[in-house]
């Protein structure tokens, strides 16, 4: 007789990680997930993801924190909103994915290039109130390192030349927007409010 080595002991899950995710701005909605799989079927970038959104939520429920944050799923979400439209429970998955990215960065899960790109984009916005492609790429490659820079610049040379030809990538950094100080104050207030709500 084959020994299947199956324990009769009930599997114990650690619910703390799920509670942490439920406490995020849109996290409460994830409680409603019934694992139907509609998001996985609808997702535009599912083929590029380590786990579908459905499976990612399952990892969360069983407390697999490292697997959850190390998966590329949240980073491959293109915010196409198809899953949000089709989810029978009305879960705003794109908003949840945004929360997850932000949370992952706060916790230091920044090794993925998409995380670096998000951070660089945000810093560029805070700097001038608008995005200057040259500044964005400089920030990105300064963080990613020399070898990625040479590889990336080589791979994107055709795209870069086409953008330059069509005036889609200015070489000179634009001026800051008017009211940059006010914009920063609005962001600081919004962040303070978000931290208060997350701490409740
Ligand atoms: S479609 Fe909605 S309910 Fe279904 S698995 Fe995805 S998130 Fe969960
Ligand atoms: S919003 Fe993100 S997770 Fe949802 S279908 Fe689009 S790419 Fe997939």
C-alpha cells in the first residue's frame, strides 16, 4: 500500500497577513473574494504573471507572505480594469493592486524593476509637478545600476530615436508647474490622512 504521507492534523493558517492586507485603503474589498477565477480569465497580462489575482488572494489568505510579495503579479497589473468590470463581487482589483504596490515598496520589496520605475516616476512628479522623460530615465537607471543602464539604453535606442524625431521626448528639462508648493501640500495632507486611516 502506498504511503501518501498525509497528516490528519488540520492545517493551521496564520490570519495576520490577511489582516494586514485588509487594513489597506481598498483592502477591505478583498474579503469578498469568492475565488471564482473571473479575474484570472479576464486579465490582460495574466500570461506574464507568476500568479493570477485570484491565486494571489489565496496566498494572502493562507499567510504566504514572502511568496505573495515576491510574485510579480501586482507589478504586471496594467490597470486595464477588465477584472474590476467583471468581478461578480465588485472588487476594485486595480485599486487593490495599487495599494499592494505601495505597501510592497514601503516594506522594502523594491527589487523588481517596476518598483524602481514607480519610485522614479513619483519622485519626478514631486520634483517639478510633471514628468520629464529624461529625468525619469536618469532616476531609474541611477537606482538600477550601470549594467542595466547600458543594456536598457541599447535595447530602447530605436524607440528613443523615434520619440526624439517626433518631438515626444524633449531634451531640455521643462520648468516646474505653477503652484508646485500647493501641490506638495495637498499630497502631504492626503498621505497624512491615509496613514491615519491605515493606523485605525
Ligand atoms: S473575479 Fe472577484 S471574486 Fe472572482 S476570484 Fe477574482 S477577485 Fe475573487
Ligand atoms: S486591472 Fe490588472 S489585474 Fe485586472 S485585468 Fe487588468 S491587468 Fe489584470
